[in-house]
C-alpha cells in the first residue's frame, strides 16, 4: 500500500505500533526475539477462519513460518468473513525496534503530507464504517496515494446506482456523469483500495435502494419491522453480488480479498467470496450457497467454469452490476481475453453494469478490451506521469548471449556466486565502516548491506523444476554452501504450498534463491531481492520489465538484472528491448570477474569463513557438466518433458518475441542436447510438429 501513514515518536504511538511487531518464542531456551515488521505489510497477511467468522491479523514475518501458525489457520481458506475485530497482539516494541521505527518515521516525515490528500477530505462522501477501517483500524492511514487521490474524490457520484431515467435526462442535457473507468496505474500504488472503496459504497447504495423499494411498495398495514428489513437486506446480499473482481493470478486475487476483508471490517455481516482455481470446488460452493456476496474475487478460469457448470453461480453472478478487471494487461498476456469477454457477456450490459478496468499499460489490446467492456462514455484516468520512471529504469541490467547450451548452468552458477560474494563483502564493509565506504573486498558500486537474495525466472513449469533440482545439487559448491536455501514456485503447486513458499522467501534474510515461473512476475512483493536472473527469453517485453521489477524495491536497495540468452533468442532483445538500456556482458568476462572477486574475498581475513577462492570458481564448468549429465541419466523423462514444454512455449510466443520459429526449433534442439550432454538432439513430437507447421503456414500467409 502506498497511502501515507504518519507515525508519532511518542510513547503512546509506540504502543499503538505494537500491531506492527511480533515476538517469536525460540523453543531452545524460551528466549524472546523481537522482530520489526515492515510497515503496512499486515494488510496482505490476514487469515480468517470462516467457521468462526473471526479475523486474525499476522505480521508477514510470523506468517512466513508455518511453525508459528495454529494448525487450524492455514492460508488455504477461501472465505474471508468481515464481522469481528482483530485481537490485539500483546507484545511491545523493544528499544532497538522502536529506534528503527523512529528512524524510518523521521526519514519519511521529512516531506510534509499534502493536506489536500488527507482522507478526511473525502470523509463526508464515504460510509463511516469504511472511513473507520481506513483511518482507525486496521489500516491507520492518514493520506491518499496519488492513484486514490484521483479516483476517490469522484465519490459519491461514482457509486450511485444506475438510474436509466435520470441517465437519459442527463444525456440529453449533455451532463452525463461517467460511471466506467479506464485507469492506467502501476502495481504498488494503492490502486486496490482505490477501486475497493467505490465498490463498497456502490454496494451500500444498492442495498439501501432495495430496502427503500421494499418500503415504498409494502402496504401501510403491513409495515416492515427492523428485523424484517435486516432479513430482506441479508437475502438480497446473498442473491445479488455487490462487485465482481477478476484477477489474473491466485496470489493477486488472495491479496485483493484480504484487503476487501480489512476494508469491510466494521460493516456488520459483510463477506468476501474468493473463487480460485486449484482450490476445493466443494468448499467454495458450500460457502457460496450459505454466504453473502458483498465482494466476489475470482480468477477467470475458475469463475467461468463455475458459471457454466453451477446454475446457482451463473444465475447469481448474472445479476452483478459492477465488474472490475485488475491487472488487465496481465490478464491479456496470460491469454484470458476470450474468458473475460464470455464472462462480461453473461453480466448486465453497460451502462447498467458499471466497469472499472485497471492496467499498468494502455496498449492496443487494452483499448480493444476497454471498447468491448466499458461504456462509450467511460473516463480515462492516467495515474502514470510522463516523467515517472518505471522501477526497472533504476536497475542495472545486463544480457549475455551464450555460445552453446553447455554454458547455461555454469553461467547461472557464476552469477549466483558473484551475488553471494558481493553481498558478503558489502555487509563486511559496512560493518567496518559504520555503513560507509567500501569493504576490503573492493566491491564496486557496493549495495546496501543484506544477504544475497536472488529470483531466477524461467518461462515454463518444467524449466523451473529442472533448474531447482540443479541448484539444490550445486548448493554445496556455492560461496554460502548448504546455508543457501532454494525455493521453488510454479503453477503446478497448490495454493497452500505457493502461499507458504512465498511467505517464507519474503521473510528470509539469509542467502536464498527463488526459482519461479511468471506466477511471481507481478504484484508479489519480495523485499530485499538483490538480483533477478532470467534464463531464456520471457513471454514478452512487459513480462521482462515486471520480472526485473522484483529487485531494487524498497529502502533504496540496489539490485541488478541479468538476462541469459542463446543466439537464436537475440531477436527478442534487438526488437523488443532496444530502449531498455541492457548492457552486454560476455560469459568469459563474468568468469574472469568472479575469479578476481573470489581471490579478493579469500584474502580478506573477515571473509575467509566462506572458504571460496578462484580455484572453486574455475571448477564450475566441470561441476555443471557432472550435474547435468547425472540428471539427464536418472531423470531422462523429465529432461525430455522440459524440452517439449520449451518448444510449446515458443510456438505460442515466437511472433510476439520477434523470433523465427524454424530457427527457434533447430536452436532449441541443439541447445538441449549440449546442455544435458545427450547423444542426439531431442525429437519434436508429432503433435508439436503439427502445431509448428500451423505456425509456419500462418507466417507465410497460406
């Protein structure tokens, strides 16, 4: 969240900040370790137990450790009830934590918040319970972010129910108020609250309009009691969804649902329905049948499946008069355009249906989906200024074109080893110089102290699985050896596992590597990431940028991006990334740089504990060959499956990447043979060959 949160330095404020800290009991001795929680992270770390309809808010550090969670509280529940206040933590800040929080507060408060951005300026236009959630608990925000400041002042008109008679009259007078929005806004700018608050207000207005209609149509001698009205409101809330929010990934959908749950904390009886693929249909349907549908958050595949196979879902969703498409550019990148159009076609048409479309970019494809879903009278809200540099613009980025497949793993291990050595030297240097100057290892452009934390991206699930296994086996030969933790994330892992892995990597402060597909490319914040390594071409320019954006985030931490390609993939860089500022670096230069760095580190008495020198760096090619040959021998089916998945990926993306499909197929066959030490090039299956032939015919216009 980017809303400004003003922190006081007084003792009373320290007590109020208790919700931002946690204490973890260490079993071996009962010692207590105070952990300072990053500000505002509690919003995306809420877990609820639907049977008890009670919310408990955990810090992200506590959430990251499954040992700290009661067995009944696992991050796989789909129903987020909003009916009870969270219990207050009993811990208090240590002096060290308070000093750290104070320092952070003083630095942020150097800029006096703009009074016109205060949430108090819109208080008359939103429900008191919503305002209480924003400014008192659980958010405790004082000022709006730039995105919120452009959208929330449109209230209350933006949340008024559709009135066809009034709409026709204002249209004739030329005073029609736009109800649909196309919003260009980047991730991490507070946009979730920007669309949830109007959605909540619209829901309140719809329920009020329904009750007012009941009152006006009920004979006087049958006057409805308060209890009758409450039951009528509940029945309406169960049969008429307030808002349908579609998100491209399960992680993003869960984050939105948690924030909706927090925002509706003080609205009695309100509930959030979460429909995710990969989760229990039975549980989702049970909660759908029995619960209110004030906010419905869904991934497109599961939603469309339920709408078409479960009449009670399709019939109810068809009554929804508000649709929000979040991360619309990602939805299109992931191939959900047809699903979105089918879902929208089942809802009331515009302008009866109010639609918000949020996207980080406004490409031609976004304009087309906007034309298909928004009212012609929609309003465009640009929350990205021309001089607003994207995150990736501040990150040094390099690309390396390897000569052959046998160089892929050695180059990856060199990049990982360099990052671990650089961070160790940087931390030692700051320790000796009080956070200033350069460590003895002489690392250039020394980053802010912090252990190596790397994200390795691959474009297929099979690729993630293979490289995760290779890195696990190579771990003992890295500078930090077995102390390096390898995390694995991809779409085949169930939501519970992905949530746990994500939380653990987020909280990890030791040397660690997350090997992941694009489920981690957008919307998921991992603080302290020191380097992003992309092995092979991503699925597009936007995905490349979002991947790089996982590093260099927060607290002015420096980061670095590396793109590792084969010669037949270079068309992507030349055609799609020409203006990004990628700097070329050869594999030989990287090897030389690592050996020199290893020698400097080995000569530093304070870093000799790493036991890493130029000899170990020089052994990387031999080690890599042993690992890949071993895996190809004992996991041959997985290696061949990895090749097939890569071919399938490029068949679907070669046009967008600016590549030649025939060159890709031949190049990938040779690359795979060289990397894994195979006796012959892997064979392309008949099914994939037919798909390739179709692609070649399309290219030739036949």
